[in-house]
C-alpha cells in the first residue's frame, strides 16, 4: 500500500510575497479554484487581518474540496490566546484549518522576540490548543527550523513537541532563509523523526535561495516527511519557494516516488498542469519561463538533427516522460543545424505530410539556412517557420496584402506639463477581391510606459479592420517582445521575436529581421496574423 503524501499550496500567501506581485480578490479566487481542480489537499488563502485583500478573500472564498487554510502567527507573550487580536483575526476567517508560524530557533526567540525560550514554547502550546479547542485542524510552521536545529537541536525539537502535544495535526520544518542544502535537509529530517516526531505529521517548506528547493523537498520526503509545501511556478519571496509544478509530476511520474506514494492527484488532473501554470503567468502578466521543468515551452524541444531522428523512432530516447502527461507537447525547432529528420517531424506536427526524399525538403532546408544567415532564428519562431514551409510547398493562400503602413512616435509635453509619447499608426491592406481596408490607432501615454509605443500602435492598427477575417483575430494578444542586434555598427541588423496567445489557449512565436526595428517588428506582427488565419477558423 502506498504512503499518502499531503500537498499544501501557499501561492496565495507566500507566493504573494514575491516582489511586484499583488493578487486581487478575484484573482485569488481563480487561483484557488484551479488548485482545487488540480487536486491540492490544502490551499493557504492568506493572512486574514494582515491586508484588506486577504480579509476580503476569506469573506468570499470559493467552496473547495481542498482544505482552505488561514495563516497567522502564534499568540504574543503576555496575553492569552483568547485575547490576542492578531490571532483572533485569523480565527475569525472561519476556515476549518489554521496554520500558525512560530519560532523554533533559540536565537530568534531571545533576540527577535525578546522573550524567554519557555515563553515561546508556551505561546506555541497555547495557540495550537486554542485552534483545536474550536474544532479546527492546526498546523505549526516551525520558522528557521534548520538553522535553529543546527544551533540548538534540543530546543528546535521542543518547539515541534509543544505543537504536537497541544493537538497540532502537522508540524512543518521551514527552511526560512533558503540556505539549507538537500543533504542537510534529508539528514536533519531523519534525525527529527528518530527523536520521536512522527513522519506522518511532519511537513517540509523550502525556499529556493540556492536553487535547491525542489531537491531539498524531495530529500525530506525520502527521509520520512509526509506533507509537501510549495507554490505554483515556484512563486515566492527572494528566489521563490519549492516549485509544485516540478514537484508534483516528479512524485507522480518518476521512480521511486511513483511506486511509493499517493498524492491524490489523478492522471487527468496532471494533464492540466501546463494550463494551470500558464494561467498563473497570465494573471501576473508574465512571460512563461520556457526552460521550466515539465511545463516550459522548451521542456520537450529537440533541436539537434540526431536527437530528432531518434525521437521519431522512439520518443523515450531523449524524453524522460511523455510530454502529454503534464499537458505539454514535443517541439522540433527549426534552425540551420536541422536535418531532414527534424524537418519532417516538424512538418508532421504542423499537419504537413511530406514524403521522405521529396525535393521540397531540400528547398525548405536551404531557405531556412539562408534566412538564418540573414539573421532570422526559427528555433524560437515556429509560426514563421511554418509559413515559410507552406510557401515552399505551395500550400499558403495569402488572405490579404499590406499596401502600406505608417507609424509616428512623438515625444512632447502635454497641456499639464507632463512628458508624454504619442504613437500613431495607419495600416492599409488589400484583399483578394480588390477591396481595401485601413486600420488606424492613436494613443498618448506617459513617457515611462515602454510597452505602449510604436510597435503596439502598429499591432493595434493592423488588427483594427481586417474585414471578413476580423472575428478570427479578435482574441489574439501580444505576450512578449524581444529584440536582438545581430550585427553591430552602421550596418546593424535587428531581429525581433514576438510571442502571441489567443483565447483558445494557443501560443505561437514569429520573427522579423530588418535594419529598421519598426520594419522588423511589423514583419513579425504580420506573420502572427498570417499564421493564425492559415490555421482555419481561428485555430
């Protein structure tokens, strides 16, 4: 029989401590529902009373199968648990589960809190007992546990025992500073269990300051911890928390974890992991990290021709898991390193069947290599590559031609004396029936808004009036914009790569190259629309 591992998500609380992140109440509700759909056991909603958003969330928290958890701190010295207003705010959130953080490092007790070691233990005992007396499930986050254990192991364990003796369901070993290495975490976790703390009531909470949060978490599980805490996409203060989008598939798909443990997450739920990961990035208006394990766009990308040839015969030769298991997909990027194996595989994935030995394959490869000599990069722009291939195969019907475009950007002071930039763009296109449409966009914005300049104006203008194709591109949005100068000096060549997404969950990238950055950008923008329309009814 498999051991049960409990999964505890703190994206809405610890993840919100990320620099620049502040969720709205509705965003927290959306994330909580997604975590519940994934199959997480505990969703930590925030610290009620600490800020208006967290308090509002608990007032309107969605109904979930997962245990909604309110977070706070143990009562303060010199007052009872009944009369501590900070603890009262946490309890008043009305959740069935409450997690309180408390000190387990003797140095922090005497220097940060300025109380005696016994007073701190009493604070832990009284707080846990207060939660349990109200019929709630209690968790104790042992702050700075690993640092505290190394300085004074007896006291660190005494803090855990104080919580357990008062009725805590879980005591969690927290690597608060993120400096403990996996070997230390595994060894200390084993020693804690040997000292009498049941592994079935022991959790692990790591931070990623040495890029070891996932490894440290797995080390604790290997040593007997049975609750795993983390965040979606590794969100968290400083360098982030343990990344559940890496930990979860590792536990479900990799040995020995797959055989030993049950997480409560189904295969169907795991197949939605990429969607959940990208949902969070969309909420944060962040570009998904392409190199992220399991869920990144490049996690299953195979560029070398030798790799692609083997992948066609047997995907397991270069893939440690099936990409579909986590909702991802295999990518065979095109570049001047590509051979016909890469090319045929990439064409198949684009729905283009070309027989081995077809002369068109050589023409496509030659054109890719020539274009990359000119500064293009198709390994990062799959949509532009597909358009190139369709042209060589005579499978591309152009829905319209751009007759002209114009963009103007002016920096000036407005009537209030503020420095503003005014961007204006006009794009005229001609359709195959001879009719013409002109799209126009004008916007005035503060000087510091770098993402709302001439390229955005062009994007808004080109998609403003595409006649019969308008509905098919309305849900398309630009998600990232990258510029690279490939040759320096007066003959500099600018490469622009732009990422796009639509309301159906599709994501694609295009490339443009020119000595003029605006022209390179326009080429990439135009390719995005051409590719979307080539996919039939919007995808």
